[in-house]
C-alpha cells in the first residue's frame, strides 16, 4: 500500500470513529493537551468533517464557506465560535483543575 493510500485509509477510519461523540470528545481533549493551538484546530476540523461540514454549519448558524475558512490552517476562531461549533456537534468545553 502506498503512503498516500495508507494515509487516506487512516483518515477514513478516523472520520468514521469521530462520528461517535465520546470518541470525538476524547480526540479533542487529547488535542488540547498539545502546546500548539493548530493541533486543536485540526482536530476540530476533523470532527466537523466526520459529522458533515454542512450539517455542523447549519446547526451552528454559520455559513458553510465561513466554517471552512474558520477551521482552515489559517483560521483563528474566537472562543464564542468554538463554543457554537462544539454545541452544534453535541460537545462542550470544560475546565478541570490540574
């Protein structure tokens, strides 16, 4: 299997797994542990893709194009936007003592 095919197969399995809210929550939580905020943005984009970008955009009351732009590599979503997206996907942020 080529590297590209293996990568595509991994992403397909990942997106299928991320349809499960518990899996999505654990994935996003792990991404938050990374010091690079781009890791969380990528994870959020993957969860949104798993749940259907158009569906997430509709539930979050944002345009689909706006959602793609917000979750792009150059995106810099505000906390309010992240909360709306998470809520649209049946998730929420929480803070715990370390």
